């Protein structure tokens, strides 16, 4: 075990180089117009939730992803919350999500008063396994009057939220077919996958709505921020209205016609985002080159493999991942301890969501593969190297 951990450390160190010998998991890269655009916000006083950079950032996102509309918000969780709400998720509904995901996916469901329903992932994508999901829904669900009902709980299942885990596209065609068969809304959690493509189409453009994230550790950052993507103008207009406190346009009156949310992205954050979007093609190219170096290097080490994109997708490789051949939390943690002691920031996958105290009683299917992945996966440094 010690030899394996040492080999992993040496491999990473041979690929990366940094003067202070510290290797973050994923740090932001600011080599463009970030300072100029932020200074413009400060010089003009347009730093809050109105200003030219918010609109420009939305336009850049829509153009790059091929989505007709983009609505910029304060973070990815807020974006996913709005996606679910706009898609009709209500109190006591169930929403199908992978157990292998960041907690924000489940939290956004809870914000709607709904209940996360955990399903298994597959090894080839790290995302929802469509074959298992189809079999599972055929077993526990029935469609009545265009509504999917959980026969065990009696609750409505309203939506499926596939996650493009660490930037790798899930099998969207298969999941979309399941959603259509069971009358379920498809909402993509594309928080990690800006710059990833499924069969030539950008992730986040298959579902009714989707959510992006621009946290400080994402491929493109705005410091904190997110966005909603949709091809439906009515949904886009509603999203923008709800996320700006549902305030109707008027010269001076404060007229609000819904319970709204103060979720609009500030102009100063969007300014950083605009500069980042100008560099995104370069970021993706460099990240994919780093992933290829990892893939080649780890192919020579016994006991571990580098996770590569599925054959139907092109990944942004947001976080590079290695998988131990023999899943074991003890072995995984030993490797993590040793390589982190070398100044190499490495992390496991998230704790499976159904194991968290607030979600331990939620409905779930067998999560055998999710556990196997969680017991063997390690994320390794993935920053853009210029």
C-alpha cells in the first residue's frame, strides 16, 4: 500500500511544477481582463445586481453553451433551487438524484420542501446509471394522469437531476428517454461541467432547465456565482423575474407579484466572469492536456487507474480522478494521507448523500456501485497550468 501511494505521489510530482511545492486541487486562473473589468465596475460605481457585465456574461454563456437563454445568479445552489421550483417541484414531491454528488444537489431539493430520492451511479460516467434507473422505476413507480407516483410512499416523483460528476457527461439520451416515459422533468446539475459536451452538444442544454456554478474552484469562476440555462423563453423570463425579488418594472414603485429571491448575480462578479469566459477555450485545452498526461502516466502504475471521459462525451476534466483497483476506505485514506503530506492536495469523492444525518431516512435504491466508487476514488490536482 505504501509503495502504491509513493508511486502515485511521484507520478503527480513529475507532471506538475510549482515554485513553492504546494499543489492545490483546483485554483482560479486570472490571466486576462479580470482586473480591468473589475476596476471599471468600481470606477463607474456599478458593482451590484445591475450593470452591463451581468447581461454580457449571460450572453457569453448562452453563446458558448448553445443555450438560448442564460440567467446569472449568486451561486450554483441558488441556480439549481430555481430550476427545481420553476419545473414545478413542490412540497412533499420526490426528486431523483444520485447519492454520489455534492450536498448542494440534495439541499436544493430540500429548499423546495421536496424529498431527495437517491439512485445509483455507473462506473463509466460516475453519474446516474440509466439502466438501473429504468429497472428501478419500473419496479417502484406508476404513471397516472401524466404523473409519476411512487407506489411505496404514495408521493409524486416530479423530476430527475443527473449530475455531470467532476465534469464528465452522463448518458443524457438514455436518461431523457426515461424521463419522457415516466413523465418526469429533466433538470441537469451541470455545476461542474462548463466546457463539457455530450455527443457534440454542451451539457446543460438537454434538460428543461439546468444549473451552472462559478465557485472559486470551478473551471470558470466569478468568485461566487451560478447560472440557469434553458431554451424556453417563458421559463427564462420567469427565472430572471423570480431571482430579482419578483419586482415589476416601474419608475419608482416597489411592486412585487410573487415571493421572489434576491439571487441576481452582482455586476462586479459578472465582470470577472466575462474575463474568464474570454479565456475558457484556453482553459479547456490546457486542462485536457493535463488529463492526457495523467492518463498516460497512470497507465504504467499497477493498482490504480485514471478515470477517462465516456466515449460519447468530451469532458472539461474539471477534477481529475484516479480509482484504486481494490476499493477500500482504509486503503484510500492511507493514500490520501501520504500524498497530502507531500504538499499535493487530494480529496476523496463526497460522502454519499444518504449517509448524511438529514438525509438518512430518504428513499433510495441499492447504491452498490456508488459505494464502490466512493471507496476507491481520489481527486488529484487539476488546476489550469499556464
